């Protein structure tokens, strides 16, 4: 009964409720939920939302950014405890904090641009190591906007309505190629 209530709320004729639901899901995706963003974007398409509309893009970006700022604050306030709660291990925290400290700001920007990196966990790590907040906000705004638009355009161009398995494979292959190129650029710079 509760599940039916939420399904009817999300798919109701009131566009405002749909956008509120999407905002909260995307916000939670960055801070608490471990759901890839493309799953939520694909679900949006499958329930008939025009994901290339300015309203949808603004809702998603504002949710992303609010979630990123909260994650940064959680990382700053709770440090390794927040990472352990989200990622499950202190080794992950040590690994990613060392990588960000050693590779620097531009590595962080690349991790936000590419979907294969654990960018949501890195938001917590960035807060805990007191990463430059201004650069952090700008990197997330640029990286997540480019990532979102790329994913939405790819879904549209490929004619993939609900995403699904073929879309996931395409996204993973493109991401792997992008990460390989990013890795080479970082290695050359180091």
C-alpha cells in the first residue's frame, strides 16, 4: 500500500511532485544512497519525463550540488567515520585521501567528470582532508553538469527510453575509455 502510494505520487499528473521526488532521490544519491545516477536518469525517462528540459536539468543539478555540499560538510565534521559509514572501510579512506592529496585538484575534477570513479565518496573525503572548498564547488558544478548532459544526450541519441542493460554497457565502455585517457593525462602531469 505504501509502495503504491509513492508510485502514484511520482507518476501523478502534478509535475511539481515529480520534480520534488526526483530532487530528493538525486540529493540522497550523492549523500546516502549508493545508486548510480544513470539509473535514476533512466527511470525518469521511463516514466515519461522530458529529461532534456531546462527544468529537469536545473532540478537535478541543484540536487547534485546540495548533496555535494552536505557530503563535504559531513566529511569535514565526521572525517573517517563518515567515510567508513558510506564506503565501509578505512582502507578506502586512506587510499582516496592519499590519491587526492598526491594528485591534486585536477585529478579531483577528472574523477567528478568520469562515472567510474567513486565521486560521491570522494565528496566526503574532500571534506575530511579540508580540500579547497571553492575549487570543490566549481569542480562539482562543472563535472556533474557535463556528466549529466552527456548522459542525457547519449540516452536521447541512442534512443534508449528506459536505459537498461544496453545503455549501461555503452556508458561503462565510454567511461572506461575516458578514464584511461584521464589516467594517462594525470600520469604525464605527475
